C-alpha cells in the first residue's frame, strides 16, 4: 500500500510540474535590434523594455528610445 501511495504521489507531483497555467506568458529573450528605453542620467545603468517602466520614474536625465545593442555597447546599460 505504501508503494502504491508513493508512486501515485510521485506521478502527480511530476505531472503538476509540467502544467502551464492559462494566460501565462513565455519569457522572450531580447534581440539586438529590439527597442529599449534608457535614462541619460549620470547614475543610470539599466535599460527598460517599456517607456512606462516604473524603474524610469526616478530618472534624473531624459528618457531615450534606443536599440538594445546601442544601450549595451554605446551607453553601457544592462537589463
């Protein structure tokens, strides 16, 4: 009986891990030509995927739309 319960528990546990919730989204890696947003303030170090990202609220410079490649290579920002 213990073996049966253990195998049932393991089967259900493994099956539950493979379920995908409805409406869940797949994470997509940014591409070099993707448009991102950066803050030009002197202490800014990150780029953002949307212009209304709350991380840009404290920007002391201006918010600029650039390619991901430029954000990383020209402005030295990271995600």
